[in-house]
C-alpha cells in the first residue's frame, strides 16, 4: 500500500516535472499566461473592492474579513487546480482516444490523467489568492491565539482536499457523459466563487445545500467562522467548524468510488 | 510455451440508438465472438480483416484496456484486464493512427521519460537506444519535437519507443499506414531483424498484404468478430480466388458507352489486393434508381445519367 502510494507520487512528480520543462521552453508564453491568470483572477477581487467603495459591511463581514474568505477559497481552489486541474479534460481524452495510450503504460490512469499537461502557470491564481490572504491576515484586528493560527493551515489543507475530490468526481462523470466538463466547472470554479463571499448573504436553503450536498462551505466558511469568531447562520453545533476533515474524507471516498466505477465502465465499453 | 493464449473470448457492446423522438433502442453488437488462438514466443503473426472486424478490439483486450465479456486471455503469464500495469511492463504497443509519444517533447526526452516510467536499467537503455537510433536512422531526429516529425519519422520514433523496455510481445496496429514505399520497406526490414535478433513476439494488424507477405509466417483472418482463417499466407491465397467479378445492372441500356467495356475493377494482384474469401456466388449489386433529372453535372459515374 505505502509502496504503491510512493510509486504513484513519484510517477506524478516525474510527469509533472516533464511538463514543467516543456512549458519553460516557451518562456515568453509561460510568463504571459501566468501573468494573465494572475490578472484575471485578480479582477474578482477588484470587483469586491469596488463594491466596498459603496458599502462598509456585506452580510455582517468587513472588507478584510471578506478578503480572508476570498483568499482562503482562492488558495484552496488554486492548489487543487494546480495538482489536478487537467483532469477535467478527461472527456476530450476519451473522445480522442488518448486514454487508451495511457492505459498501455505501467502507471495508474489517475496519476497520468492528473499530471498530464501539468501547468505551472496556475501559480498565477495561487499567487493572487495568496497575496489577498496574506494581506487580510495582516490587516485583521484579531487576537491570534494558537488555535486560530493552527486553524489556517487546517483550512488550506482540507479545503484543497475537498476541491480535489470535487474535481475528480466532475471528471469521473465524463466516463458516462463525454462532454460534461462545464458541469464540473460549475461546482469547482463556481463553488469557489460562492465561497469567496460570506454565506450570510445567501438564502438558508443555499447554505444548507453548500453544507450537506456539495460541502463547499467546509472549505473556508466553517473554519473562518471559528477564526473570525462569527455566529453560524444555520446554528449548527460548534463541531461543524472543525468538521472539514469529515467532509473531505466522505468526498474523497465518494470520488474514489465514482472514479473506479467510471474506469471499469470505460474498460468494459471502450467508449 | 505460448506467450499469448486466447480461449473462447467474446466481447459484446451495447449500442444505443435513437429510435423515435425520445426513445432509444439498445442493440448488442458482438465485436468478437468465440475467439481462440495462441501465439508461441518469437512468432510474428499477421492479424488481418476488414474495418470493424474486431482487430482493434482484440488488441485492446490483449493489452488490458478492454475487459472481455467472456472467455480467458493470458499474455506473457499475465491476465491482461486484471494485471494491466504489470503486463504493460512486458508489452509494447504501436497504434499506427496516433502516437503514444508526447507531442511537445523532443524524441530524446520522450525516450528518457520512458526509461524512467519503465525503469529501464541505464546501460540497457543506452544499448537499446543506440541500436534503434542506428537501425531506424533516428540520429538527426532525436532533438526534434514529435509534432514536427513527418508521419514516417514519427512511426519510426514510435516503434523504437515501444521496444526500449525489451518487451516480450509487441502489438503493431497498422504500423505501415500512410507510409511511402521506401519507408515501408525499411520498416519491414527493421521489424524482421528485431524479431529475429531479439526473439520478440509480434502481432501485427495491417491492410497491406505485402506487410504480411514479407514479415509473417502465419496469418490470422478475422471477419465479423470470428476467426475465419489461421495458417500460412499461401494457404490463404489457395483458399480464395484472388479475382473479383463486379456485375452491374443498368437501369436502361447505355446507348453509346464512352467507357471501355471490359475493365477489371479493383485489384487482382497478389501485391496490393485483398484476397476474397470463398463466396457462394458473385454478389449482385444494383445501383439505386435515381431520378433522371439528377446531375447532368457529373455524368462520369452514374449509369443512369444522360450523356
């Protein structure tokens, strides 16, 4: 088991490193694409700044507090996007038949699909999210207790895992419906955009859906309630604020199951 | 010992078609039926048949990409569908229609990546790469990205890639497709040499009978999912008359034919044609009757058009 995980991680690193070298061989294009990602994702935050030139508080949250939510969500999505953002192209690969080429290699299909065309330019999104996150931490008027400090990496790690699982589920669905990457994008990129704002601005039904159905609220909302010391609009037990690992684990198990079923289906239909 | 063992393999697909506005009818298509054969180590076998006969399906099952619906397969001691990754280490695959190399990487980097993926010992890798570079004339191409290679160059690159890790079995799916006469001939020389020197078992699908003639002592023919012939090429030629008769019924007698009356259609020679399997009687083909007003612009094909 440990051996297999190690072998898969090293295979992933090998393929990713190869793609990094490829992208660096077109330096100008790499620089432009990275800068482009930085600017495009940055525009989201500019929109929030514009909004706050008219209002002081949104849903009970100040600009710095929203910057904290925004940065957390953007960073988690950024990490997940960097690690397996290309998995969404699975449908295209199935149609072009390149999945077959991956299946003749002595490596896991999942590793190959995730690492294929690994794009370092996605650091643009991470840099931008990271800057906003860092600024909010600096600007927030908070008593940074040990528990609050520890909650920050906790948020980033489990938030990333939740997005990784959602990316995987979205891709695995394409084993059945070849062209549904947009559906998956609605949950990942769309979900991350929802999570950039305080949930208090959404109807209760939406918050429930984002908690119990597509648990994006566990990425940054519940951990942030703890860090920012805010009341929970759903009045869930305080344990919910620490439940991100549970949501991440459930989603990961579901993702693994759907992926395996999808691969089995592909190998029994060949289309 | 047989390196490939196929016993009673079936592979069916459920195909859904639209039949009506919302209803969809599903039909079961048998891509391969009750297929059995075995290939001994070091053999070079041609696997031929018309498009859609089940050749690719067979190869996909032998590589572990597809799971058979019934029957058992064994390749190099592995059950392909259950031990795909372990088997991949022992086989090489070339899909003539598309490359298994990385589009943006120079050949040299692709090979280096394969060395790591297959964990090829460094000295063995060097030795193999030198041999293939020499035999396939890859020297000047090693630093070219795959996307800039011509079809023939890419095919040579692909074949070297499939052999770098010293596989026991190599599947070549239409390796000569789209190649010019000289490239084909060179490639065949290389394959024959490799088979002889290294004892690699080769299963080759092709539409070019010259490939079979020059390379394979044994040929298997698949048609509509069934193995209809397994033996030597001479045996296959002996079985069917390699000439076809095309009977054309004209709707109305052609008044004055501008075409030579007796022209052989299709190919009859051994070299380029497809030998026909024994048929009960020549098939009759009647052209669909077209409205007479149609196409005075293209009088060249239709027997009904007025010239």
